C-alpha cells in the first residue's frame, strides 16, 4: 500500500459527531480529509498518486479502514470530491458532490480566514491565484503550461544544487545576500544557477535567489497584472517552504498567512461543500469496501444528438473487453458525463 506522506488523525472511538469526507485528486497527489459538523479538521492525508487516481483513492480508503475506528464508515454522512479527477472519483466512491478546485480552495481558505482577499496556491505541478471579496470568488487564474511558477521548478533545482527540498526554506533564511537568478523557465534558471555557483556564491544565497525567481514568475505569469489585495493566504504543498513565504512577503509588502492545514485545503473545502450539500439527507457514499474492486475506465461518444457527449464509465476489469458501455450491463459500475442525464 502507498502510505501517505503527511498524516493528521485525531479521530477517536468515543467521538459521536457526524463526519464528512473530502477528497482532492490531482495530477500529482491525492488529499483526503474528514471534518465534523463544526468544520473541524479531524483527519488529513497527502499521498503521491503515481499516475492513477483510481488506485490512489482506493489505497487511501484502505488506509482509512486500517487506521480509523471500526464504525467510521457508518459515521461518514457526506462525501465531496474536487481536483482534475473529481468526476471519476465521484463515480467511483459514490460521492454526493463534485466541485472545481477553485471553489473548494476558496471555501477552505475563507473558513480559516473569512476576510481573505487573495489566495496564493502553489502545488507540485500547477499553481493558481484566487481573488475574493466578502467570501465570494471574483476572479482567478491558473497556470496551465509553464512549470516555472510551480513546486516542480524548485524540486528540479534542489536536485541540481544537491540540497533536499525540505531544507530549501532554512537555507534561504540563512542567506546573507541575494543572488539574482533568471527564473523565467527551468532551463534558463539551471544554466544561470550553474554560472552563479562557478562564480563562488553560497548555496544559501543561490537558494534565496531561486525562491525569489519562483515568486516573480508566479506573480508575472499566474497573477498577470491582477490587483492583489490583503489579507493574503498561501496554501498548497509549496507553502511548507519558508523561503517562498518570505519572498512573497518581500514582493507583496504584506504578511502572508499560512494555515497549519495548508497542504489539504482543497479536500477540506470539498468536505465542507459535502456537509452543506447533504444537509441531513442520506449520502450516496458506496463505503470503504470500494477499495477492493478491480475497476477499469472506458468511454464512448453518444451519437444520439448533436451534443455528442463523451460518456465515461467504470467497468469491472475482467469484463472491459466484453462491454461497450452503451448497454445496461451488471459489469458497468458507473457512467457519467452525459448532458441530458441519459447515462447517469
Ligand atoms: S448523452 Fe444525451 S445530450 Fe449527450 S449526446 Fe447523448 S442524447 Fe445527447
């Protein structure tokens, strides 16, 4: 089993609260959270998903079954999903609601900082900025192609400079001078970093320069001239790096708030959305045993009207070559993505 890299768990047998599960499945990682009715975060995990959202979600459910009390399944009263695989995972686990990451992150951040105006979110492979006013999202932008404003930029340079990424922040804070690194893309940054090393600058100063380069890139490419107002909340995996926090504060001229649960804010927001959506009704959650099914994805284009929806489905793996997804068949576990609801 792929064990989570970050784990928080304060769920005990004697708690009798209703619980709500939120799952955020992205291209790099799967985040799971469980909250109670007061939106207190009781359980959180961050797991590298190694390219398969289905297997990663199933392993996370297996892990919950292993470490949480026996009655946990009965206590989960609502489930929400978010992230790029949100519809697939909603179909897999029978979640009650699937919402885009922008909404889930905004709900998560504004729960802890109700007057937040700007959410700076940087993950391993993507980054986004969300602008808010009075608890409502007014604008947002996501990076789509360039890695230079994401965590993978730092990961790449950490390998090159031979400093573990977890120590980047401490190195940056110890720097007695700042070296300007051309960070517009990872290739330029690498060659610039090599020449700065050859010129004799310390690792600390170069790492501080890399942190500044990432922040400049993010502000130029992701924020693209948008007016950013405080309070600023910084979340996503890169928020663990104190060097980036400092670089943001220097560039923005304001404090940047990082909540202790910064690494699961999308999943946290998704659990809150599930609680609000279910609102006392019965959840459609299939339960933790779904982790034992061997399912494979499939799709077909519906020819029945001009919309030509691409219908996606999950099927038992041993029957994948036998079924075409259009007919009703016991082997088909779930179908989704039809605009008219014909294949829901
Ligand atoms: S699923 Fe419905 S809306 Fe989509 S193409 Fe078929 S008939 Fe049209």
